C-alpha cells in the first residue's frame, strides 16, 4: 500500500514529509518524529489486520491514515502561551457544561450538561441571528456523568446520574435538517438504554468502534465492564471486574489489543477472549488519568495518591506489555493535581489538564516527548490558564482544535482561527 504524502519540507515540530509510505518501512530510529512513528505504526497495523482477515479494521485504519497524510495535515497549531485571542469560539449556557466531545473534522461539538441537556452544535454553520447553529438537542432529565463519540462518528454515548447508559444515532442527528428553513431540530434517535447499579463515570472505545469500556463508581470502589457494541441496539457484556476507585481511568491501545485501567493500581489487560489466559499486567501506580500515545509506544499516567497527584509518568511499552515489564522512562512534576491526559491525534503533543484543590484557576499544559540520554523527556511547549477549574478536554480527530470544559458554564475551543468568522469571546 502506498499513499501520497505532502511534498518534502518541514513546517514545524513533527512536520517532516515523505514522498510515500514506503519511506516509513525502515527500522525504527530515535531520530523519527512522533508523526513519523505514528505513520509507521499505522502501516504496520494495517498489514497485521489484513493478514488476520480483519478487513473492517484495515479499512478504518486506512481512512485514519489518509486523514493524517493529506496535504493540509499539520500538528496542533498552538505553541507557547495561548489565551483568549486564540479562542475559535466560546459557548456559554445557563447550567454547568460538564463534557465536550469534538467530531473528527472539528465541524461540530457534542456537549453534556449538569441539567441533563445534550446538545450537538455546529462550529461551521450559523443561524439567522449569527449564532452557532444548534443541530440537535435532547434532555435525559439527570446530570450527564460521561460522554463519548464512537470512532467514525456514527453514534455517541451518554452516561447519566440516573445510572443509565444511552447510545444515540449521530449520523441521523447531523444531516438532513435546517432551522433556517423552519423545520424543527431533530432529537437524537436513541438506539439503546440500560441501567447499571452505579453511576457511569468513565467511557472509552477501541479504535474500531466495536468495543466499549464502561467505568462506574460504587460506594466501596468501582466496576469496569467491557461491552461489544458491534450491534448498537443490543450491546453484550464480555467482561466485568472490580477496581478500587469510583472513577476508573480507561484507555484502549491504538491497535485495539489492550485496555488500560487506572485506579489504586494500574492494569493492562487483553480485550479478546482468546488472550484472557495471558492474565494482566499490573503497574504499581495509583492514577487519576492515563492515555496511550497514538503510535502505541508509550503509556502515560497522571495523578495518583497524595504526593504523586501532581506527577506525569511515561512508560515505554513497545514490546508486548503482558510479556515484558513496561519501562519507566520519565517523570515530570506539574505542581497541580492532574485531571486529564490527551495526546493530539498526530502524536505531536501531550495535553495535560490540571485542577486546583479549591475552585479557582485551571491550567492546560502542552508537552512534546523527546528522546534524551536518560530515556525520555517531557518538554513543555505551551499552555493556558482558564480562570476557572478545568474538567475535561477533547481534540478533534484532525488534531486542529481542542475543546476545554471547566466546572462552570463555559466551553472554550482553541485552535487555528478562521479569519472570516467573527470574533466571539
């Protein structure tokens, strides 16, 4: 397989270009940028999927690869200190907005609020009054406790304080209607609803969109369920296990083979039944947030107990983590408790969301991972203060925008501004 890449040249960190994907078939070297590592790993994952006869996963990976190698692909556009002048838009509501999920192309955002409102808002279209267009909305009557868009953008998943898990069709929500033509807003079509014995506090989906990890909090701890959602109207529970935290941190590896679960201890476990006999890998780290790098080479852990709540730790997992012990590569102190961790889809930056013990200023820091004589270093390349506590963050699939949600009524969306859009803040 060979897809064209942009002409050679360097447009900044992670922007080295190649004439074809064949250039990425060379052995791994420390000089490769995060973007090169990611492209190379994706080519390998496509080949593995094809050999295994998993054409659906191979096709999904090829689409993602095309997105990362198109002519306008570039790293997250903001470096250094960014602030109000770099806000593409800000959205304010009567009730606290708890969650925000950007679409792959960053053309719309889904918001979940404390009053149970779930809104799908276009970031490109406007109504007759010049406001961003509300594509759809519904209300689950209870505070939203978790929110996620499935890969490919066919559906989205909502957890509520009524201990419910709801799956809605997204394709039918964002197409075929217009408020300007006098037609009513479409309500998202509910495909599935189930009630658990505890609040759904965290969600994660595998890259293919067929598996969903659901974390829920219990009084004495928590529970993680692994669901098969290949049929969105009838998910099946494949596995469930207890964890010692009420808000389990969840992340799938980029190849979809492993699920990382964080709490009082961190575990990496296989997600296919034929590999469950391998057991799990335990890392003695208490974490509040975790994420895999897009190329699958690193597992990043954040937060934890007491004196480690303000630490970000990087582990190397290039070899099978169930067979080989993950290698501790770097630790960085960020001086505030870590709330969330996200890699930009292109792998060029790690975004670290920080919170304050009391209501106050929240911060976002951007880091680049760089090889050093001691293993790996986290180099700070940017960040911002939100003037309010930070709760969650979400990158668009093209890596050009990031949505930040505070424990307030404002959603901030940063990125490269469209000069033709009015300044909104």
